C-alpha cells in the first residue's frame, strides 16, 4: 500500500512538472527515485525487511553500518571498549606524539573489581637507568646473536598492511633501534628500504623461501636470510588469532609487489596450509630449526606459537633435550592477538590466552633445565608500559606489539582490516586510501611510541625497587581473585624449579610429562 502511494505521488509530481513548469521537477525527481526504490524493494527476494517495509527498511541497514562508529564515539566509556578501550588508545596516541599522557583526578577503573591487578611497589624505589637494557638472543649453537629491545614490532605482513604502513614502521624501528617482525608474507622492499632490524617470519606457506610446489626451498631461504638487516629468523607454528588455521590469498589480491615479496606467481590464488610440510614430529621440528640456523649463517632461529596442549610444549622440550638442539627464542602469542583476520569462532574459542600460555612455556623450559639457553618473547595486546612489565613478571624476556603500532601509524580501530576499506590507509592495498598515511610523520610516531612505552615500563620497574628486568618475579604482581582477597601471581600459579621435571615432576605436571612424546604431537 505504501509503495502504491509513493508511485501515485511520483506520477502526480511528474505530471505536475510537465504541466506546471521546470520547478516541479525538483519535487518530481526525488519522488520518482523513491518510488523506483520501493518497487525494487517489493520485487527483490533477499531481504524480508525490505519486502515488508520498502524504503524505510533501508534505515535498518544504515543504522547497522554505522553502529561501530556510534558505539565507539558516543556509547562506550573510557575503560570498557573492545578490543582496546579508549583509555588505552588515548595513551598510545599521546605517547606516539611524544606526550607523557598524564591524567588528572585519579583512576577511572574499579580497583576493587574481581580481576583487578596491581604491581607491588617498593618503599625504596630504584633509579631509572639512563639507557634501557637489551636482551641478548642467541643460544649455544648461535654464532651471530642479537640484542633485542624490550618492546618490538610484532608480526604483520606486507599485504595485510599497506606499503606505506610497512615503510613507516620500518623507518621508525630503524630510527629507534628496535626490531620489526615481517610477518609471514615474506621480505618486501618496504621492510628492507630503511635498514631496520628485521625478524624474518616463515609460516606454512614458506613465502620468500617457497619452492614451485609450495614446499621449503633451502637455497632461497639462505639467500633471503643473508640480508644484513635480517637479524633473526622465526618459524611460525601458529598465531593467536587463528591457531591451527591456514589461509587463502585470492589471486586478485596477489599484486606484482606482493607476489615478489612472497615468491609466488602474480594474480594466482595462494594457499597457506594449516600445517608445516617440513616436519610432523617434535624431533623433526628441532632438527629443522638447527638446519635453519645453519642456512642462516648462525643467526638466531626461533619459533612462534599460540599454546594449545601443554603436552605438545613438553614434547618439544623433550625432543630438544634428546637431540641437543633447539630454538634460540620462543615467541608466545596469546589468543587475544588479532591483527590477522580470522573467523569469530577462532577469535573467541580457540587457543590459550597469553598469561596462561606464557606461564606454561616458561615453566616447561625452567622445569627441563633449558631456560638459560633460550629467550622468551610475549605477544598479545601489549600497548602500554604496564603491559610490558606484566609480561616480564610472568616470565617473558621481551615483548612485541602489533595493534599498538598500528595505532601509532593512524589506525582508529574501525575494524575493517579484512575489507580493504581501512579509512586511514593502514590495512589496505587501495593506493588512494594508503596515500593518506604520511610515512615520515608516522615513522616518528612509531619511534616515539616505542621509546615512551619502554621508558614507562622502566619507571614502573624502578618503582618496584628493581634495577634490572631480570630481577622481576611473580610475587610482584597481584590480582584480586574475589572480594576482599588479593593474591600474587606466585600464589595463583604453580612455578617449577630449575630441572624439576627431570628429577621428580610435581603431581600437576607428572601425567603430561610422562605422556609427552618427542616423536609425536598430542591429539588432545
């Protein structure tokens, strides 16, 4: 009935325009367009709302389209936004601009809420060192160790990020003297251009070291790893956003530049399988890592994983001890990580969060007597100095940040990373959108964010009476576990003593340690 009325009015307006003169067309054209839309809505079969409510039904789709913006700018409070709340985003933005980011009038968070955490400060604070310490990465078999900063750029590929975003991060990392993980999309000219210290990540697609049949090409790997700016090589076993899931890059997105970086044919669909072809057991994994180190000329070689089964972690540790070879570093990615687009079910329900994953890996290495030979990195929602210190307390030697670095180069958390319509040119391959990202300015912001965040972390560490991050321990971080009760991480979690698994494993670990097989990964 409404559509019939619109058509009638449109017809009347057109007739009036024909009889009364051209000014009537200002009324006739809009009515005609609305009437045409109403007819189209009534005749289509995809949307029931539009069939029942022609024209007006489009308001529902409009409201749905702008809901994230309305939520972010008008509804959410400073501390309840997701994935990153406004307080955190503001801190990152201000720090990237070189501002301290002080706030007046006290904390807006409920410090009495269950789950609230706080560091244990000292009555005798230490002095903040003039230069932040660095972490030497390189085990017994490594001949070219690397000194890692406390905060670095986490894995993000060229392809997921625009060329300008990669350039800005690489330029900022080079100026600030910290490392940048390339992500599994290969070494691009944009990573290499400014001479940044690079951690070259190799995933299941072996991009940059890929044979014609999609396998591992040792010669190509050695050639790429020989770049002087490649400081270490990382084998990705899984990532926090989608552990156990591969990926497909449609041929239309495989531009000539992306094809060159990944070592694949342009305009052809590329598949990254969910599993590696170069190993299938823990023993094969550690021996392959040794082979990678040899091919890389003795540079540090590590693994990145989102923890699943504790038994799998222990199986790798057993294989390491049996073969006498293992990684120089282990990056633990939390399931809360998320620069890579993934199905919502994986984001919400697959993988271990960073706290439990990091503590599991640290305990396994300590309990097996291997912790002194390896460095542990933590990756997952690291954005502030407090985040850095928290992960160091939980057992990490250094941290990596991805989304915070995206904020520094202009990301506004529009959450359109997978649509190629990023409004700020960060996560897109659209040249027009990417042009908005001014590389020199954003590079400065990346450098200032890293420096400011590490400085904040060192101030917190000094306030805890600690002179070096190595002195941090689990008793220095407290969590409110229930109303009126605060417990330290030393009390909440079990912490193994050096070599404890080799002597008499505690009851909570005994079954997994006994079942861990260096020649087979667990099924559950």
